[in-house]
C-alpha cells in the first residue's frame, strides 16, 4: 500500500503543488470522483500559482518569538503527550502519561505511582487521541484527556501544570481506542470506545464471538470525578467517536459489524455502520436505575443492541460503507462525518435529523445521510476550516483532499457541481489531520497538520525504523500550501491545536498542590513542614528523609540508614525563581525525579547495599550544580 518513489509525486517547485494537484481531475482522480458529478472546474496553472502565493503566511518564528498556537501530540505507543508550538513545530515539552520517564521520575515517584494506581505495573501504553476540555463548544484550557489502547486506560492531564493527574482502567473492556469529549454545555463526559469484542464473562468458557454474550462497550466517563458513569453495550465493534454541539448526541464508527475474528471476515459486509448514542436518554435510564452490571464492576450498564430488529432507546445504527474509521463533527455543528476507509467516500450524517431518527419518524436510518461524497482512496479522518470546507486524509493516495461540504450536499442531490477544491500530496500515507481549533466553534482555518505514517525518503536515514512525518500545511488561503516537514517519534496518531490564549499554565507550583498533597499530608503526620524542615523520621524499618532544596544545595547532605531499610526521600524545592528545577538521583538505586520550583516530590526504595551512596541533583540549576550532592550512609545489618 505504500508509495513507490515516484518523481511525479514530488511537489512542483515553488508551489508546493503536485502534478496531481495541478491536474485536479486527472485520470486517476476522475476515476475516483467521476460518479459524483465532478465537472472540469480545474484552475489554470497561472491561477493556481497566484492562489498559492496569496496563501503564504509567514510561518517562520524567529528566535525569541512565541508561537501563536499550542499543539498537543499523542506519543502513540511511546505513551507520552508532547507539546509543540505552531507554526514553528518546535517541541516545547513532553508530558509522560502511560510511559516511564527517567527525567521527571514518572512511574518512579510515589506521586506518579499513586496517580497510575493499579496500572502502575504496566510499563507501556499506546495513546492515540488527545482532546482538550470544552465549555460551550470552546476549549477551556482545563484538561486534556487521552486514551491508552494497549492497557485499556483513560488519563487526564491538568493543563495548569502540564502533568497527568488521573488515570483509570476501564472495566469490562479491552483496548480503549476512540476518545472524544462532550462539547456542550461543557465537558461533563469523556466518551471512550472499547474497540475489541470480548466474551462476558471472559472466564475462558466462551470463545465464539458470534455468541450473544460477546460484545463491546461504549464508555461514558465523568470527566471531573474520572469514574466511568455508565457503559452501553453495542452491536459490532467501536473505532472512533465524536460528540455534537447540542450536548445530546455522540456517534461512533464500527468496522467490524461482522463480529469477525480475521481480516477477510471483517471486510465481508459492504456496509458497516455509525452508531449514534442519545446521551440524554441513556442518562435518564441510569437515573431511573434501569441498568445491569457486569462481573465485579458496579458501573451501570445499558444494552444498546438491536433486539429482533428493534432499536434500543439509547442507540441508532446508520449503515455506511465500508470499514469506516474516523468520525468527525463538522465545526458548524451540522454533520457527523464517517470516513469510509475501504470506500472512497465519506458519509455526512445530518445531526438535525437525529431527533427524528430517535423518535422513529424516519423510514430508514440512511435518511439521515446528507451526502456521501467520493474523495479518493482510503479516507481516514476529516477536519474543518470554519469556512465550509472539509479536509480529508486519503491514506492510499497519500493526499489531503480539500472539499466543500455545501457543494457535496448539492452534488448528492443531483446538481452538477464540483465539491473537490484541491488535492495536495503529502509524504506519505496520512492518518489523522487536524486544523487549528477545528474541534470547536472557533475553527479558524489557518493551519493544518497532516500526520503521515511513513516518511520514507524525506529525512536523513536513521536505520530501518523511520520517523513519522507531521506536515504543516497553510490553509489560510484558497489553496493548501505545504510549509514544513516535522519528523516525530513513534507514533503520533493525532494532535490538537489550541490558540495560545486558551491555555495558561502556571510558571511555578502552588504550595500543597493536589498533585503532591498526599506527600505533604504524610509530612504533616510526621510533624514536618516540608517548606522549612529538614528532618529524618524513623518508623520501624521505614525511614522518611525530608529535605528542602535551594540552588545549589540539598537541605540534608548526609543521612544514615540500616541495610534493608525502606527509605522514602521527600524533596521540596524552595526556589521561587521560574525555571530553577532540581532533580534527585540516588546513584545505583534506579531513583530519579524532578523537583520544580515550589514542588514536593518523593520516591521510595530499599537500601539493600551497605556502604556510601552519593545522591546528586540531575537538573543543571546553578553554576555550582555539580556540587549539589549528598551521601546516604548504609550501615550493614
Ligand atoms: Cu491512528 Cu485515530 Cu487511533 Cu486513525 S487512529 S490513523
Ligand atoms: Cu539543583 Cu542542579
Ligand atoms: Ca466490516
């Protein structure tokens, strides 16, 4: 499926447009879009060139200048979230979430382990979909939520400190994939798709997926409490999801309506479906206690499957072709768009028709389809510019296609109109794409990121494992213009862009921040004020070492313990100067952590080896940073 290197695919010099882009309705393009009534609305070479020139924005961010947008990138199966400035594409920060991080001590410190909970035993994660919390359909800058497909988790990041503060494992499920947030009236719920169909109970007695007791669940998570509020059993499986701008509906794609176990089986049906959820109706049923539970879990479970051809009160199934993948709500609030993947089409579901669908006033669920434009091969995801245009990735064609939604609807209704605006080659095999503010009412059509799965020849070779290629495209004008190639480490499935004014992180920590409140509470019980005291508390074979740190020294530079003691080191950084972070590393003990200004951090280990053990500050904090050291003296048992 990957591109052979083909000179025809190279952008035409000075325009960023490919040969295919110039030709628009070339033979290949026409074959794909011909049946949808594409005319010959191809711009002349001169007008393309002029349009490209007009579309150019100054994307260079000079040294010392700040980006206009802040982007959050999923780290994929690397497990973290990365923060980038847009348009510079400079990586600004990394936020460890489902991974273990040597610099900050994520997965090593007591604070991070408490947040990871039972799942701290896992050393890996596979995150795909970062989404920023919203109020009234606009980013409110409070949280980012992100899924972990590998270990069936959902995590939350506090944007004021850019740290993960909650992580939960979703019960009764395998593999959380699609994740989106309620947009309106605010992000009360996180919607999370469990992708894989499993037996219930999954106790080794049932393995036939066709059995009625094999299914998967749509998860509705209380965003503030970070608890699963309820789950809805569905037919088929679940891939991607999104919510609407009324607050009532959410929708998800299903590619395995066949409940198959193999590739051939999963491609058997010409149509799978989009399942639409009536969240209000489901909430009502839960409130009225009309639910069941599964196994040991107390989470309310509703059955959203069709029974004997009859719909449940909470769900409707809209057939769409074929193994659909991305599900995107248009920023004008009008459509759920399902991306056809094995079909060259996307299906536009008219959200205004959904109340009638649930009221059984439509003859056929397909009556909600406003249009099904043909775009090209392998449509995966769609984004929006707020000017009525949509942009869809074509995985197999290695292109981003810009198309007009109103024209697509007119063409679907029989008018002769070309809804395709432009096809731009990207490099190569794009999955997600994301335009600035596109998941909100504020979609501003300035920048678009195409997250390409293959980079092939675009960068210096670095061995058999290649970076991904996240390409920055200027969409502010009439014509898309590729302006930057951004290599990224495995594997950003998705990213999200907010305006810099929408995210306001703190510059130093607040004292007693909830992130480490458990640790300061422990100190209090020990009679220690972490903001002034340097004290060693012995409690049987447990030793708690409380020390302050001010550049360039630790408050305690020598402490004595006995071999076999369980040692907890608590460090509080008393520096109040922005950017003066310290670290604490106990040599040869697998201990490392970050302590930023006014932060308290702690780590627990066993002092197994008698002798002298140096500890040091790992963050270059001062001219005398190398001298910021101490010794743990371990007496033999
Ligand atoms: Cu990679 Cu959103 Cu997990 Cu599509 S998903 S590409
Ligand atoms: Cu403190 Cu280096
Ligand atoms: Ca299928």
